[in-house]
C-alpha cells in the first residue's frame, strides 16, 4: 500500500466530509488535485503555505482512490502525484493537523511514520 499526501484547509476538509467527496481549488482550474509523497510534502508546504494556519494533511491510500493518479513534473526532475478527479473521502485514511513551527516552516508530523508502519 502506498500513501500520498494533500495539504488543505480544515474548513475545506470539513465541507468534503459533509458532501462525501473532496474537490480542491485546483481540480476546477487545473483538472487535478495536487499531492505529494511523504518525502516531498514539507518542501511543498514551505514554498506554498509558509506560516499559514488552519491546515490539515490528508493521508490518502492510493489503492482506494477511484480516479486516476498520475506522477508528473514540470521538468525531467521530481514527479508529484496528481489525482485526476474528485477524491472519494474513504481513500483518506487519516487527517493530521499541519501547523507551522515558530519560524513559519513546516516539519513532517511524527504521526505520519506510525501510519506508514501500520500499512
């Protein structure tokens, strides 16, 4: 089993739970939901979400995602997972608070290692 991660606002996740499906802002504008591997998510968070509060980290089991997942990159370098369609919320196995540290930078929550070990 493989885990990918997605950063979102807690409000947006709460709305998705009520609707039974998750739509990111980029799904409408770019056609996919941006995700990261555990090794990539801190870099993404520090570039795009520096010092931002109210975020959660969706831990997604790839085998449960109903839409296509493609690994893509802008250049020949690092590839990121993209979900091409709405995310079925039953693919989200855990939701972790994702808070910046005092300096505004993010660190990988320690709980992520427990999730990877269990699966």
